[in-house]
C-alpha cells in the first residue's frame, strides 16, 4: 500500500512464480471452464423437443427425453422480432434451451409457442392519446388503444416511458402493464407535445 492507501500497479500484478503455480485455466485471471460453460447454448429444435398445452393452459416441453411440466418463453428481441432467439426457461428462470426461430418448427407448434409469447409480452398499441395529466411525480394517461379505451398511471422518471427504437415508445404503468406507441411520427402535434413531457 502507498501512504495514501491507494493500491499501486506493482501490487496488483501477481509475480511470475505465483502465476506459474496456477492451473492453466486460471493463469490469465479467468477460469476457462467458466467461459466454456457460459458459451454453451443448448438449442431446442423440432428434432429434440416437443411442446404441448397443459390443462391449466400452461406450456409444457419434453426435450431430449426429459419432461418439463411448465416452461416460460422469453424473447431476446421483444420489441423488434418475437419469433427469433426465444429462451425457454423454468419457473425459477433456469434456461433449458434456446429456439433459433419459430420458422424451424411446424406451424401448430410455432402457434403454440407464439401464443405464450403474446400472453407474456401483451402490450396494447396506443392509437390516440386523449389526455395526459402530470401531478406529484405521476402522469395520468387517457388513451385509445387496440384493446379499447385505457386509463393508466405512470410513475415519472426511472425509464417508465422510453424509446425502444428511433420512433417506438414503450410505456410501463404502476401496475406493470405495458403499452406501445408504435410510431411517434404518426401522432398529431398536440399528442406528441403531451407525450414528450413524459419522456
């Protein structure tokens, strides 16, 4: 240690003898086995997996002969393409495998998986912003959406209203519901001014 308590560069570098005594996988400061494990991606395909809907309307999967009675589908690109690179996970978020594309599966199977994606990432599109009122750190939205008229409350700040592409806006309300404005440029000038205050 220096007198100021800062660690010098020399103190940070292990001596050569100590490095030679480390296992090969740890000499560069990184466990090769950890990197190899992280790089392993198990792909779920039509050949090694089957899917079915349970009586409780959940999705079940059998992969490589092992049955998983309830699995969940997570999208890598939920705002741009929900049909590619889908992670299949257990209830405790352990990844069982990755689907490269739903196009690689028969239509009936793809439809089954896509239904679960739609449920998980349900986000009505806002077709008209009727009114937005801001008060005490919250904004109160009245909108027309693809799911009908929706009134919801959004907490100010914290990325609750954010651009996910150059013109696509994602809004998350205080209850965890999500709404999308697919193209800001399609809003009227009045609507845009209201939305802009919340961005």
